[in-house]
């Protein structure tokens, strides 16, 4: 094209044929050089997002974020642990990775102004304030604890639950605003502490959440001002904490070693399988995360239902709705009792706050076992052995799920080298004893309450140590131009989800189109072609490009 348009054609007589060949060769060389020079000077591709409700995939999040936000020369890496019961963060100077500072986790609570719906207090401060507020002050606020549960499908089916406490009860909440206000206050709190805005944020999210709830978290963090942010799976953070845990021997970190992560948290027990694939410690998730709602909150819910059974649901609701500070004390006492209940046969008794009425009773457990529950001086005396029984039930299910996954690995001829345990529920002695008795090569991570936030910081420093992820869904792109409509599969369900998946879309621009419209689709089916199962496909985003 350059030869035809820009080079004057010359005619040569037959006797000057050799000169013609020589000059033609020179012209071709110059044209090639000129072409590659101009090619390198092309404008970068710009994606103009034309809908605000488009959704990232885990693989594409950092790429799209890089397009939207200019790269910063970050000095700090900050990792956030957004937990069901407690949350926290860790940070480190990027040039001094030996010193990662972790903040003690505090309750995942927030207080909102009832009038403006803006955050006024959060975390430990909001809990203490709620316990000390007078009635006229309570009329001006909304309070919510455990709002991570709002992202679980069970919440939609049953809003009258004990896992997410709201005051006033069932106020007209918007989980998008709640999460935005929480991260806004968290970001401002961190900025006041480190006094530096050159920050790379790392935000772990549960890999089992659907894409839409993940997107709410991602929107909330970006809108809060965490512009230079990357999202990873919580299990990725745990894997990195395991590898860099100085108390775990190097024998567990050899090339080809396969390890199971059991993250026993407040709400769920998440089990993932990773493999170390090279001598530098690069890790790869080889079996997707399985999640079971068997953590601390599930046991707390059972304890509250027992209290309701004895004192009546009406009295419980009166305390919950008219004395929220007292109810928060009761929730704190229940969580503390679960963490410290050590056996299923002891005489230990735990005090649980609550003005539920002066009534003593027996609770019938299975196999005609009876436990006496008494009330004394505004506290319930709850038998530790009954709590131990409830914990033991859940741990038995967890053991069965772990064994089921191990058997599946054996069928695939995958050898399991070790089991890594972390999370708040893992600190319970009954849990620890049962796991250590029934499985081999068990390692409990040190500083369990900081594992995810520290692992997030380590990811910010060593991003290439997590090689790839397994896609839980099929993701594809339907694109159109002036000539025809076509479909590209970025990744199929069960395949590796790589960060460069989106470059398949960018290759479309090499066709020289002036305008292109892209629709991003997702499906839970394993698809060869999107047209095969149109009814099972959801459109999750739309983007366009108007210039090369």
C-alpha cells in the first residue's frame, strides 16, 4: 500500500532491467521500515464503556482497571481482609517487604446516619457506641453487623435471620451503599495512618461468589478512591501466607507438592487445592474452591435458636429491636463461647448477656441428653458441653467433605502432601483435635487472624507466584461489525482462566475495523459455541470502540 500510494513509479527500458531490480529492492526495504515505524506510533486502543453495570471477570479485572486508571508508582502495598465477623488490613513498604505491619481485626460493623445514609462510625468504635447510646441517639442511626452475609443467596430467601444484625430490624438497606460507606471509611482511616497516597490496594474476595456480587465489591472499592486496586481470591492470599510462613518447614514447599487449604472462617469453611509448580514457589489452583456454611456463625445461629426456644422469640426480638447494645453484647459473648469451648463433656458454663426474663429450663439434645440453661443477673448461663456438641456436629461434616475431596484426588491420581488450616473457627480446640486425629501432615498457620491480609500484601509484592485460576463459568464475547456477527470464547468452565484472556478481544482490532460493538456473555454451561444454548446465557456487559 505504501509503495502504491507514496512511491513514484518509474519505467525502465529492458536494457536497464538490473537497475530497476536494484532500486525496487531499496524501495521495498525503506517501505518496510516506514510501515513498522508508523505501526508502532498508532494510538493505543481505548475501550469506551457505554454501560455502568458491566462486570469484570477475575481474569480481566486488573487489565480493565489498567485501561481505566493510569499506572501509579506505588510506595505502599495494602491488603484488606473483609471478613464475616471481623475485618482487618496489613501493609508494607514496597521496597521493604521484610516488615509487613498487620492491624488487629475488629468487628465488621458500621453505623450510618439515618437521614443521609452516610457512614458515621465503623468497626470496633461503632459497636462500643451502640452499647452506650441513649434511646434518642438510637433514633438517629442505622447499625448493621455481619453485612458480608448480605451477599449470600440465603439472605434473599430469609431476611429474618440471626447472621446479619440490623438496627432498626430490617431497615430498608442498600447493600451497595453499605459496602461503599464501609470501604470509604476504611480507606480514610488507612490514609490517616500511613499518610501516603501512592498505594497499591489488594482486595481478596471469595471465589465462590457470583460475578454480580463480586462486582458490587469492586465498584465499592473503586468509588471509595481505591483506584490502583487488584482483586484476588481469598484462597490465593492463604496460599501465599502458607509459602512465606517461616514456621513451616521447607519440605512442605517443594516443587510439585500439592496442598489442601481449609479456611475455617466465621461464616464458611472453604476448601481449595493448590500445587507448587516450580522451584521458585509459583502456585496454581488445580481444584476449584468448595464452600460449606459451617463456620462460627452457623453455630451461633443454632445457639440463638436454642435461646429462642426457651425464652420465646418475642422476648428475643424485644431485646434485639429495643436494646441493640445489649444484643451486640450477647453476640460477642456467643462468639467468645464458641471460640473457647474445648470439650463436649465438661462442666464449663459461659455467660451470655441479655435481659430475656428470669426463666430456667432444660434443653433436650438428641439421644435424650438434657442440658440445664439458667438465667442469673441479666445473663444466661449456657453449658459449654452443649456448645461443644454443636461444634462437634459441624466438624464431623467438615471432615467428611475433606475426605470426599481427597478421594476425588486419588481417582485423578493426585497425591496430597499436606493440609493447611487457617481461619477463626480453626482456633477452637475441638476442631483442632478432630482434624489432627483424622488427617496427616496438618499445619496450622501462625497469626490466623492476619493470614488473608498478609497474603494479599505478599501478592502485591509477588504477583507472579499465583499462576492461574480455574474458571467456574464459561465466558465469551459476541462481537459485531458492518459485515457479520461472530463469537469468541475467552474461557470455558473448568479451564484455566489466564490474565491475558481479554487480549483475544483486542486481536479483533487488527482487522482494521473503524467501529466495533462487543457484548460479554457468561454461562454456567460448558459450551462449544454460545449459539447452542442461548437460553442459558446472560449478557453481563457491553462495550464499544470507536478508534484504533
